C-alpha cells in the first residue's frame, strides 16, 4: 500500500526521471472479456486525455465500455481536485455507487485522478469508503491494469499512489474520443505553487516530454486524418525548461506549425512563462489558432501577491496587449477567482476594471474554494459567502456583456468552422471557429463531420453564433 504525502509531493529537488516505454503485461491481456466498465471523468482536458488512456488500458484487459454505471462490472471515477465542487460531485457519485454495490456484490470500484493524490481523500476512503476496491494516482496510471487485476483477485483494498513523480512513461495506448480533434500532452506537473492551487501537489514537478516523441505523435495524428491538435500541460508555457537549454514551447509550436495540420491550440498558459518568442511564432503561422487562454485570477496587485501569481496587473496587461496584436482576430479567455481570502471591495473593483479593459471573449469565473494543504487555506477570510456570491454575479454580468459585444463584431463576416456534428437546432450543424467560438450553421448540402467549412455569421448570442455555409 502506498499512501500520498504532501511533504514529499511538494519537494522539487533535482532528481532525474527516465523516459521509459509502456509495456502491457501479456499475462492479463483480454483476461476480462465479456466484462463491462463505466468511466466517469471530472475536471480539465488533462483528465479527459487521461481517461482516453484509461479506456484503452481497460479495453486491452478485454473490458467493453457501457454508458450506464448500473450495467458495469467495474466503475472508475477519474477525479479532479481543483475546486470543492468537483470534489463533492465525485463523493456524491460514490454514494450512489455504494448503494449499487450493496446489490451487486462483485462490483469493482476504483478512484483515479487528482483526488487520488490528496492525503485527506485517501484517508477518508480507507476509513469511510471501504467498498472502494482500489485507488491509483496520477504518477502511476500506467500500472492501472495490474492494480485492477489484483483488486479483482484479492479481497482487500488496493491503495497505490506515488507521492512523487517517477519515470515518464511513453507509448501508453489511447482510445481517442474524437476522430478529428486530439489532445497531446507535452508537459506534466507544475512548479508555480500558486497559494490556492493543489495541482503542484497532485501532478508533481514539471516534466517535459522529448520533442521527438511529441512530433512523432503529431505525425501519427496527421496520418490518421486529424484536423486539430491541442497541446496540453498544467503550465504548458514551461515546456522544455527542464529538458533543454534552447528549445521551448515557441520552438515546438513552430516545428508543429510547419507540418500539415490545419489547427493547433495549446493550454493552459501561465502569464509568467509567456515569452515574446511565443507571441512571434503565434503571429507567424496561420495554423496556430487565434485563441489563447490566459488566466489572470485577479485584477488587484495585492491579491495577486497573496495568490503567489508572480506578476502584477500592469505586467499582465502588457502581455495581454502583445498577444492581442499578434493576430487581428485574436480571442483571449481567462480564469477569475472572486472572494480570495482578504479580498476587499476595492480589490474586487480592480478586477472589474481589468475585465472592462480586456473585454475577454470568454471567462471562467469562480468563488474561491479552499483546498486542504495549500497556503491559502490558512489565510484569514472575513468575507461572507453571500457577499462572494454577489460579487460573482456582478462579475458575470460584466464578462457576459463583452462576450456578446465580441460576438456581434463577427456578424456579417466569414469564419472557418471545424464541423463537429448536428446541432440541436433543426437542420443545423455545429462546430468551432478558429477563435474557439461555438457556431451553429445551416447548409444546403450534407456536411461531413470533421470537415472545415466557411460560414457567414448571421446573428450573435452571448455564448454562440449562428450562420450559414458559404457556397
């Protein structure tokens, strides 16, 4: 049994890690044919991509996927710990599963993802959720087949969570959820330690994949007909800093942009690592999409310092404007936290003023959520929940205003849309523009899913655009 430890997880010594190839244990290949699994994913794109690996690993064991957990022999929750809401949803699901397990005695239940790396969560599972058969962490997901096999064979709880990252495993199988858009991990972990964030503890130190492995994966996706790749990392901008002296995300973006791939995106960016070279490359290549996610979190210098964000309001705005100038249709989205411990009304007004200056195309807004083990959890907080909720509402009113304003600017213009399917609207398709805006559009002919079409925008809403295909 391996239990997570935050003290070890926080360590950022210069220990080396090896690149190793994934090897599937042939003794258990197809061992569970005719068995079924249900997989529930919470959280970010990294978790979504992890679930693509989990599904492939389970299929290699012989399992088939079902959409109803009541029909499953194995239920796995791939969890998120970034906010309390995701945490509560996962435990709520466990409550429903407990009832099912009282009926299906042979049901196997497992926990993966970031919650599996939390000390308090694993302690709670060991003490209060004994019906959970296994827990596997983010650092040893590749061991899932053997851990699951052991959990099925042995009548005892399997807790296998490495507190610290170990080898960087390449070549894990993947069942992609989409046949024209793909996620590609380029860096794991985060070294920023923002005071409110649990991710550096649950995902470990920053570890970049070799550029050769990434480019080989991109080549394979191009060969398979993929139209869009999104480069992923907890702090994607830090790519290469731990591995190379003179090869960064800017270099990687340029190498990928020179390939025959129509669309390239990347996320999530920390402003501190967003370089002028990156901006230059983004502006230079048409297949690097004019859409950047640039979390600000707060518009107050005092709160930014308490958050440990390592930039000032002025530095953020300077970077924001540089990125905006990179391409004429550049769309920038952000994350904002309200009600951080110590936030006064003046601090909140600074955030509103920054939003009014930036006029974001999209924003993900949240009330501060305490995460046990982080420094911010210990800060004094005198603001009531009611006041935080009122601030969030005021903020949302402002950001929504600019979403609509920015969308209206596209009315009458032509945009390129990657078709993703048939819209809920009658006789309409839907997809995303280069600016990452949802577009519902009509066409006089059948459109193939995965194709990129030119659409004239005819009307705008806060969250979407309507249009018609240009013949």
